C-alpha cells in the first residue's frame, strides 16, 4: 500500500510531492523521476502511473531551479528508453505466461486487442507513436517483444520515441511553468493533462465494444 499511497499523493498534490523530493536532495528527486518513468514504461503491471503529468510537473520545477534541466532530460531519457527495453524483453521471454496467468488486471482483453490493432496498423512506428498514449505506452513494447519484433527495429524506434516523448512534456512544463495562470492553476492543469492523455484510449475501447456489439 505504501507505493499506492505514494502515487496517490503525487496525483493529489504534485507540486508538494515533487517539492518534497527536491528538499530531500538530488538523489531522491532525480531518483523518483527515474523510478516512476521506468516502472510505467518498463513493468507491464503498472500502466496507470502518471508519466505525462510527472514529466510536465518536473519541467515546471526545472523552470524554477529545483531541477537542472539538462540533468532532468538525461534522467528522463534513460528511464524511458531503458523502461521500454525492459518491457520488450519481459514480453519476449515471459509474455505468454503472464497473459495466461491473468495476474495483470489492467491488461484486459479489450486493451490487449487495442494495443495489437495499434501495432498491426503502424508496425514498427507504433513503438514511437505509442509513447503518447497511456496503457498503450506500456502494452505495445510488451506485445512487440511477445510477437517477435526484430530487436534492432524496436531499439531504434524506442530511442526516438523515448527522447521525443519525455523531451516534449518536460519542455512544455519548463517553458510554460513561469506563466502566472499555470502557477495558479497547476493542479487543475495536471489533471487536464491526465484526462487528455487518457481520452484517446477510452474512446478506442468504447469504439471497440460498439463494433463488437454490431457484429454480434
């Protein structure tokens, strides 16, 4: 429960949570950013972690001097790239066993189907594009490894996607963090980022269910 409470505190009041990390020292601050991004992208059991909003909030604190922007980018790049690589190998070696076990409750048949459709439609490019969609971001590398995608193809798009995704959200926080409106409505803005990120996935799942109903 400790980890769940940690994430809930981050979602409830990201400004206070991240300020606490920074106050605890650079090792804790950069370490928590690395850990959350790595787990969200690299461990198929935790697709619900707030990667987009964490990157934006961290960029906000870099604008205020709490984080060094270069160090923050480097940490985020490493976490995103290594996380997806870890997830690919988990899928390659243990994918079928994990799915059969049914222990990943977030990996519903609908989400698996949506992620597989995404992979089928976009091919190798899905590794890059999937970065920008929660749940799909976690499931696509897992399914790519399980489905036998060539490692060198995955690795190239993993690097491009990891760097682009993390840089985009960090720099959005960094450059817009000084705007008074953003500072005054920071928590609402974070919730908005989470909502906008989740909407495409929800719409895809609803559409999939409606199509199944029509076929039936």
